C-alpha cells in the first residue's frame, strides 16, 4: 500500500463520514488506509476536542470574571457621580 499524506481537511472529512454512515471497513477500502490509521486519527481528534473544551471553559471563566469587574467599576463610577452632584 502506497503511503499518502492526508491534509487535516481530508482527515476531518473521512472522520465525519465515519461518524455518519461509513463503517471502518468501508473507509479502509474507499481511501486505501489501514484501520490503525483511522483509529489513530480518531484518538487524535478526540484529544484535540477535549483540549478545545477545556480551553473554552478557561475563556468562559475569564469572561465571567471580567464581566464582574466591569459591573463593579460601573457601580463605582455611578456612586462617584452621585456624590459629586
């Protein structure tokens, strides 16, 4: 079997087909790749997805913290304006 380098887009397309209606055996025949390659791609894809989820959680926590700081600053500005008038 000749070795071919697949791009990330091609890998994503193959994995998408596998998740919808294509079996592993059909994919190995259609794309002429081994089962081990498919399982390795799946594992890497799941790892990347979990990393993205954890990163999104961190971003969400930071966003919440910044919103609270902004709300506190707005309240402080409003109270200072009331004191001056």
